[in-house]
């Protein structure tokens, strides 16, 4: 099993990619793909089938995943030079 510099519940900052500068809390770590889901970051739309709670079906927006290497702990980010650069 791999160990990462972040874990579920940690506040993080995205340091590279299209969501650079966004902050959030880690909802889930996906070790098989080296990715994590961050609260409110990388939102994607998913189409759901008809069901009891959605008789017409629905388009639901939820968090996508971001590669672990693009994340940095908020406490480390705040104490580094990167905060001034962004």
C-alpha cells in the first residue's frame, strides 16, 4: 500500500493544472489511480437514470478527481514562497 503526503479530511491547495489556486478539503483518496477528490474543486456533471427520488432522471454535479502530485497541504502552502507567487 502506498503512502501519500495527504489524507482524507486534510485542507489542501491545488498547485498546478486548470484548477490552480483552488482550496478545499479532501473527501476521498483513490490510491489505485493516485488521485483524490477535493470538496468543491473539479466539478463534473453526471447524468443519472430515472429512479424513485428522480422520476425524470437528473444531471447531477459532483467532484471529479485531481492527481495527488498537484496537491499541497494548506499549512505548508501558507508557509512557503508559493503563496506569494499565485
